[in-house]
C-alpha cells in the first residue's frame, strides 16, 4: 500500500531519478551499490536485483580501477567531479564510452557517507563526431566546390575545392554574399535558385558561369539542395559546383572534329569527282571513237594528268592514315637538300609557267648535306611550292631560297599571293584545314599538304613555320633541318 506519510519532495525526487535518461547510481564508500535506476538497467544491462548489493567496480575496466581510490579521496574532501570522459563495462562485456559526473552523498551534518554517479552513454555522440569529422574530411578532399549559404545568400561554409576553383579563401567568403562570384548579367539566377529552395525544391545539374577572384569566368555545373532542421524547416542551402570547362572544351573540340570530318568528306568527294569525270569522259569518247586523231593525244594527256591528280589525292589520304595509326616511317640517308629543292621546283614549274607565276630558286654552289628521306622531303617542297602557285594570282612571283649555317639548313618558300589572315596562321598546319569554306572554295585540294609537310619535317628532327602580314601580303614558309656534320 502507498506510504501516505512519505515526504512529497522525496517522492518527487525519486520519480525524477527513475525517469531520468541518464543512469543514476549510488554506492557506499566501499563501492557497494545501494540504488540503481531504470536508465542504469538500460545502459549496463543489469537489473537492480542483479547489481544492488554488489560492487560498482565491476562496471569499471580493470586497467582503470586503480584510479577509483584517488576519485574517492577527492570526493571525501567534498569535491565534485563533472563530465569525466572514461570507459565503462556493461553486462555484455563490450567497452562503452561514457561521461561520468560523481558527487559525494552527505549526511545532514556534512559527513560523506556515499557516492552518487550520473553516467551518460557517449557512443552516439562519439559516432556523430566521427561522422562529422569523416564528412568534413570528404568535403575538404572533394574536387567539387561544396558551399553552404543561408536563405539570404550569405556564405556559411566554403571548402578547399571552392578556394581552388574560385580563388577566394574561406576567410574571404564566409559571411559574404554568394553574389560575389555571380557575373552581373546572371544575377537573376540567384533569385530563381533561392525561390526554389524556399519552396523546398532542389536545383539539379544547372550549367552556368561564375566569376573567379581574378575576374575570369569558369563554366560550372551546379546542384543546390535545401538544408533543413530536424523539424523540417528550411534554413539554407548546400551547393555543389563542378568545373566543366575542360569537359565543355572537349565537347566543342569533338564537335569541331566532326564538322572538319564532314567538310573533309565533302571536299574529298568534290576533289575526286572532278578528275574522275574527266578520266571517264575521255575514256568513253576514245572507246566510242568519237575523237578525231588530232584530239586523241590531248585526251590521253588529260587522262594522264587527272589520273596523276587522283593518285596524289589518294596518296595524301593514305599518308594521313599512316600518321594517325602511327605507321608512318621515313628512311633517311645522306642527301643533298639543294638537289631535292631543285627537283621539286622542276616538278611544279610547268604549272607555275602555265599560270604565269614564275619560280626562282637560289641554292648554294656546294651541296647542302642533310639526312633525309629523299622522296618525303621532295614531297614537302613540292607541296610548299604547289601551294604557293595555287594561292598566287597571275603576274605574281615565287622565290625559293636555301641557305646554311653550322647547324641548320634553312629553306624558305616566299610568294606574293593572297596571304594568310593573322588569326588563321596557328591553324595552317592542321589536317583538313583550309582558309576558304567548302561551299565557297576558290582553290582545290584536301587541306592535307601542309599537315603532311609538318609531320615529315618533324620526323626528320626539323621544324616548319609560316609567316604572313595578312591578306594580300603573300606568305613565307620556312623549313629548318639539322645539317650533316
């Protein structure tokens, strides 16, 4: 039956102890347990029946029991020990991190007759701390910028990747508006993002630009998620920004490569069709006997000339294929570069004279010895001179000059032709590149000659460069090859 004479205050205190989330234990100065609340049963696994009257030290790891005497001494002196982080041993024997507060139990006249312990399990707290440290390490080691801000757009956190990506340190950005990195013309994006966040909606993979500290723009993919309190209230946003500049550049280069490929195929079909039509047309006329005797020799000349052109086109394409697959080889021997240059000019001269563009060649009186593949090197100079003839109008001129010094032989091919735009100079040695469009082409060819020339020269350890003052000023191509000692 209830004890109607019990002190209400004492009853209230007992109820508080029993309903406490923390384990509350009392024992005498020898360590014999006197009271054991329900939280202690949950925490340590012992019922009150199992533990009351037994030593409290069975909850203390063996290696820490020597410390208990010192704790009791301090408590007898009236000291209270608060929030001591240590380890306890529950019934299952698995060590458990705890926070321990210990107080002396006093008689009305102040004598210490026992000890009260309040024990709190730190397992969840330590796990949360470990999780937070792990998360912080992940955030700081991420290659993506991870940023948090409040609903006013004020930056709260700024990881190391954000520092690298945008150039601002965490100290410079935390407490400032995120608009610091938003270009003026894109300020409306932040209002849109904040509006979605306040509605509880994320922003996923939004591609845009942001401005670095140095003023340059960076292309990013942005994902923004709302930050909520445990009760679900939205208090801010986390942003993950990924630099997609390289990715976008590669995509643009791939698009350019596809465009160049399509233009090349269109050019190739055009360049092959013209001579093929001539060959087929004259062949059929000869077979049908539709040509008079005096025109048959001209027909054979046309067939031979166009067949040679087809052979050159196909050879250039095969050479490029060999370069791309890494199968292109040269067989260098000791040779006279002056002889090669003169032979190339002799091959081009009939075309140049027909067009009315004379070629002058100046070489040293003595041989200029280099190690080279004679056929490939003659192909290089034939390409350079044929190009010069192609882009020089009637009445212009082409000069070829070969000089030497102690280390190099230097050959220049200079024309007075249409010249090269300054912005085009970096591209003239690219495969399939041409200064005029496919649809509006004024000259023939596949745009392979200069690319092949550069590759062959580099295979010989030399270099080739192009110079021009712009349109209408002509062009000069310079070949440098190591001399034979």
